[in-house]
C-alpha cells in the first residue's frame, strides 16, 4: 500500500471520521460532491476511485458514455468543519471508468497539464498564483424570472438605503455608497464574520495576507491569500469560496461573488497575481528593468495582453462580468500595463520591489470564472509571449503610469480596449485560440463546447429577455 494512502486511512481512523466527501469541479466552475461513509473508505478509493455518472455533470460526458470515477488527491485532505458528522474532505480528479486515465476535459486535469507543460519546455519549474477574493455579504436576496415577471431584491444592514428603516432600534452606522473602503467598526458590521472566515481558511492550510471591508457600502469585503503553485492555487480558490459561503450561511448571511450585483456600486473582481520561478530564482525580477521587471516578465505580459480579448472568454465568462468592466469603478477596460496603475489590465505593484516579491497582477478576472481554466489559459498566453518574445511596448500596450481616462479622447481612442460584452470575448476566442492548443492543454472540442454553451445558454438567454429598466424607458411609447 502506498505510504501516503496508508497515512490517510490511519488519520481517518484516529480522528474517528464518519463521512468522506469527494469534491470535484464541472466545466463551468461549480463544485459538486459525492459522499461515502467511513466504512467504505479504503485503499480502493485511491486506486480504483468512486463511480459517478459523468453525463449528469455540465460539460463532462454524453449520456451513452457517462461512466466515470473520482480519484482523490491526497494532498488536498482536510476536515470539513461545516458537517454535523465528522467529515474528511478531498478534492478529486475525474478519470475514465475503464482505463483509469485522467479525463481530458476535467478542468482540474487541464490545469495539471498546463503546470506540467511549463516544466517540460524549460522556461520555469514553478509558477505561483494568488487570487484576491472580493465579494458581497448580504442579509437577504430574492429573485424571480418568469414570462410575465422579472425582479430581484437585495438587502444589507450596512446599506445607506436602510438609514431610515424601522429596525426595532436603528443605531445608524450605515456606509455611504462607494464609501466602504477599509471602513472600521461600528460602520463595518462584518469584521467578526470575516475574521471567522479567515480562521477557517487558514485551518485549511491556506495562509491569508489580510481581510478588510471593500469599497461597496452594502457589505462588500475582500480576503487576500498568499501565492501557491498553479494547481494548489486553483484548489485553494475553490476551497476559499466554499468556506466563505458556508461561514456566511452559518451566520444567517448570504455571499455572492457576482461581479456586479448592485447598480452604481463597486463591482467585485478577482485580480490574479503571477510569478515564475526557476531553481529558486524569481524570473520576473530585474533590478534595472522597467518597474524592476525582467525581459521574460515583459514578454509574459505581452502574451497575456496580445491574447487578452480571447482570455476574457475564460477569465470573465459571464454576461454580468461586463457590467463590472466599465469606466469609473477602477475596473480595467484597456489592454495596457503600468506601475501601480489601477486603470491598467496589468498592474505592477510598487510595494513588490524585491527579488522575492516582484510580480504583476492581471486585474480583469472575476470569480464567475472556472479558476482551473482561467489560470491555465493565462499561463498558456504568457508562455506564448515568452516563446515569441512579444514586446508589450512595441504592441502598443504601454507602459502607462497614468490614469488613461484622464487622457484626451483622441489619445484614449488609440489605446486597445478589452471586450465590452461576453459575445465580443467569445468571438475573440473563436478567432484566437491556437496558443491554448499547444501541448494538448486545451482542445478544439472543449473550446467549441465552451463557446456554444456560453453563447446559446447564457448570452442569448439574457439578451432575449426584457429588462425591468426597459419598462421604465419604453412602456409608454
């Protein structure tokens, strides 16, 4: 028996585990799970896996060939604190039921292949990634969509619209719209809940940099974690989102990672920080380079920005993603890079100025993405930039160390823009995806399925529905 498997089985016995939970991700970024009692937890779970119907999982298998198995990754083992029965949790990869081969369209397996591809071509031996998690914590959400009715209603005890509400005893302390950045108690009502979220996240072996109230007055928050290697960063993202949601639910709150749940309030992004390392050296650092960046880092940036429109089909894959990517809310809408520039798609933090800390962040993404596909795609774009030596300055991407929206309109118009709708991003992906096919990381079939689903099941479904505001605009015409 494999030593790690033996240790996992012994741990389950010593901890008196009652349930074993197997979590896995569908093509579009949602976690699913299958649970087995501890009595069925033995070596075969790691060698032969646990069977499930892949045809019922979005983006996986067709009905006539749906048999698949889940095999847990032992390195993801942790105790799930949200279950009544003591539960051991694993993140799994999907395998073919007959051959036991990794299922090629499992998003986690795509990320794993991308990580291995980077090592195989010799550019770097490690890539490090750290997403920032912005989200809203609400007290209530209701929504309905029918042929004759479309509405939603959100409430937050922090919101200024509740300043005159009859709360039994209204103590005030409401946060003005777009006035929540680093708000302090008693304005910040959510500090204890966020602290509990952070404690639970760190108990999952995911170190946290900090947490704070974000700009959005009605409950917007941020938790930022440290860097992890590619696959672990993706697994950590899924775990963090799960913990945040579950901790909120236990506290009779609800969390959304939607990029724009409130009109005219701050949107929620998921900026992703990136580094490449080789033999213990940060390949992005050069003391004499622009903003302390090496040529390799600039080529990597060039690849991301060159393929930026196509990348957004994976990093910003929802119709509501593009309601956040509008001017005026520190949201990047131009394909540029710059030092400490929050209007740029790629920002180089000023404070990250040493050989250990030098990095940049890609700012467009939001948490409606499938993190495994988003990070794999970003890596492949960066690799393409390095291999082809794509110079971001020669391509017209900057650097811009100013707020570009303060430029004259004639100059602003010359700067390349990112897509303004999901359809634009999908069209860009259809035209530009050869870089994703290198190393058989992505496949033509997966990209076609992605575009078809996102266009027909999401973009078209939203486009064809009357919007409540259209009733105000046009009903009496």
